[in-house]
């Protein structure tokens, strides 16, 4: 039973290019969460999705960032026209049920994608 | 506006001693709390949780204490081992899961 898979592990983009980050949740999980970790910072919530639906995008910047979780395939976090300040580690997590989750549930995280913008 | 605060960026503890990591929160509506451990270049892994209706949860060397009146929780690791060196994140759950900035724990030989 594979865990949460994120790819690529490392992504280098030049300013103005687009970045696409992929996340395949654990088998049987239909809820996906994206978090961003800036250097020396904690994990900042970005967006929470269920299959084909965005449940909560209150942590997403209003411009250039979008996320989807189609019926088939991985969840995609898309950053258009990247800037240096987008350089960060982006983590995806999944859970079998949605929020608020029960005390015996938890989020399972992927290993993250390190985005570097030159 | 930080709802979950870990005020110690780092902590050094001698191997075999007790490590105590602290976390404060501002929102009394949080349902329960999680601790995650993170090694460099890896994703966070779940460590232990506690419901808001409990004041203590223990799992092996790890114990989490919750003081609701003070809006404070702590993670105790005893005895501390070299493999415990990592960044520890406190998280609080309501309609979203909010993480603190983390505390880097160094276990000294």
C-alpha cells in the first residue's frame, strides 16, 4: 500500500514559467490537502480538496495559484508565472475522511516537492 | 495571525533525558491536536494525538499533555534517543488543520 506520492521531488523554474506539482493520495483516500513550507517557517495550509471539488481554498494566494483534484488522476497544484517568493517546499497530505476528522484519523503526508525559482 | 504557536525554534537535550516541546493555541474551538515529526527532505510523519476532551495521551516514550484552560499542550519524550533529532510540529484541528512553525530538537550524545 503505497503512501502519498508527490512528484517531482525537485522542480526548478525560471521566473515567469509555470510550475505543476502532482500528488497521488494513498489508496482509498479521497481528501487531499496542500501545504507550503517557506524556509524557517511552519506548514501553511493552502487548499483542501475532495474528488472534483474544492472544499476550502482560504490559504491559496488569490492570483497565479490554482488546484484541482479530478475524478481520475492525481491532484495538481499549479503556479503560473512563478516568482522567487514561490520557492518553497510544497507538501501534499491525504486522509480517508474529510474534516473535521475523528481522533483516530490523521493526515498522511508525501515527501514534498521542493520548488526553486531562479 | 498565528493560531498555533511553538515559541521555541530549537531545543537541545542530552540523550536519555526528557525532551519537552511546548505549543500554545488561541482558538478554543479546536477539536483535537496532533504532533508530527519531520526529518530533512522528508514529509511530516504522525506521532501522537490528543482529543480536546482528554488531558493526557501516552504512547510508548511519547506523552502529550493538554491544559485547556491555559490553551497549552506539551509533548514529552522520555528517554530521548538520537533518532528523535528532528523538527516537531504541533497541529490543531477544527475545520482545517493548522500547524505551528515547529521546534528543532537536537539530542546530544
